[in-house]
């Protein structure tokens, strides 16, 4: 598909041209005429409507059966996995679990010395049965990500599993921090996903094999008025991954290339972060990095598009959160969170 990009990225004075109106006035979405048009369209294409109804029934039956059957798992043994932010916490736990599944692992982090320590721990854990290498990267910088791709392919080979885990746990509202702070959060938490996917997706498409994992957050689905910068980047990741998954489908790649978006709740990683959550009176289930990593990799093995690595009641709440009224959510927050400290700015 060819698109004239200049019309979006450049403009000059008086260059705006209004679209031509094809209809006088606007039609109401619920008008009688509109209803007649819809009914005529249905009657003229009965085979497609019948096919749609059969498909809906089949999907419902398939999902019902899946509730009682163990999920089929794929093997990722021998594949190459890249974990950004792999030096510590959840990233480190993911590196170890992927290595136990037989993957060669690229441990990428801005903290290179810790990445090297993680790589050494992976070697000890697996007895050297898989390849592992530490790499330095600033995921918020495209050039650094492009260089990372070259370094990994020279050392380990092309990446099959991309895990976008790197992120800043910066708890800032919209009025807090400097403009540079906000830009860094956006670069690391969101733009890094664009850069890594742009760099590594082409090889996956060419080989017709790949899995892209994005670590979002429960705060990417549930708004919280003290973490606006963080929430916004994580919510954007959800849209990015959903759109990417649909693009794979439109390009006929949905059986070979897969996406998994992860919505962690509380992970016991950095002490400062856990202490801050307690100060904000955010009462949430807390899990170890190892527990969350296991749930994530299990989701990858089962080709799940969404993973909430927490208890059953949390998964149910997240699943139906979007349809809950705001008054209910705020009442829930008042009961279980309590009074949140006021901003100082």
C-alpha cells in the first residue's frame, strides 16, 4: 500500500483542502431509512450472515471446551530470546526461566555490569547448555536499539522471542517532574517498544516465526490519578500490541507470529518502589519476580494474547473492569485503598 507521506508531515500556508461533501445533511444513525438499509444489506447477503452466526457459535463452543481441557503448549527450545531490562527483577527472572526452556538468551540492559552478572547466573543455572550473552542498550534511543540488533545477530543469531520488559517505575502525576523526566518516561516505557519491534519484526516475518511480549501493567488498564505519566505509557502499549496482533492477522501471519501483553499487579522488585506503593496506600497483591515470570512464559508457550499474572479474583476483576461504572470503581478504591495523599504541586 502506497501512502503520500508528505501530506501528513508537511504543510504550507493556505494548503488545506476540505473534503468534498457527497451528501447534503447528515443521516441519523438510528433513522428509519438507516434501519431499512441495514435490513436490505442483511437480506441481500444471507450466506455471509449465516456464516457469521455459525462462527459465533463455534467460537463460543470452542472457548467453553477449552475451560475443561489442558492448553496445548509449543516448544521454544533452541530459539533465541531477547529480554530488555534483563539485568534485575522481573527481567532477570524471565532470562532464567527462558533459559530453562532451552532458549539462548540475550540479556540487554543499560546496567551492563548487572546484565553480565545475570548472564553468568544463567550459565550456572543451565550448566552452560544454552548460549547467553549480556548487551548494553539504551532502549529509549533508536540508534542504540539498532546497534543492539546487529550485536545480537553477530553473537547469538536472529531473535525469535522479543520480550519488551525494560521500563521506569517513575510515579509521577502530570504536574510533577521536569519536562525531561516526562520525556524519559515516554522514551523508555513506550518508544522503546516501537524501536525494538521495528528492528526485530522484519526478521520474524521473513522467517515466519516469532513471538513479541510486552510488559504492560495493571495500571495500563485501571486509571490512577497519582501515576498519570506511567499509566499513559502502559495504556498506549496495550493499543500498540492489540494493533500489532491485528496486523499479523491481516498479513496472514497469525499462525506463525504471536503477541502477548502482560498486566502485572505488584512485583517485589525494587525496595524503593514497594515502599512508595505503601506510602500511597495502594493495597495490592504482591508476587515474586519468579512467580510472575513463570506465568508469563507459560502464557507464551500457550500463545496467549493477554496474561494477568495474579490470583483468579484479580484476573476476573481486570477482565470486566471496562464495563464497571465509575462510581463502583471509586467506591472500591475508597474502601480498599483509602485516602491518597494530596499532591504538593
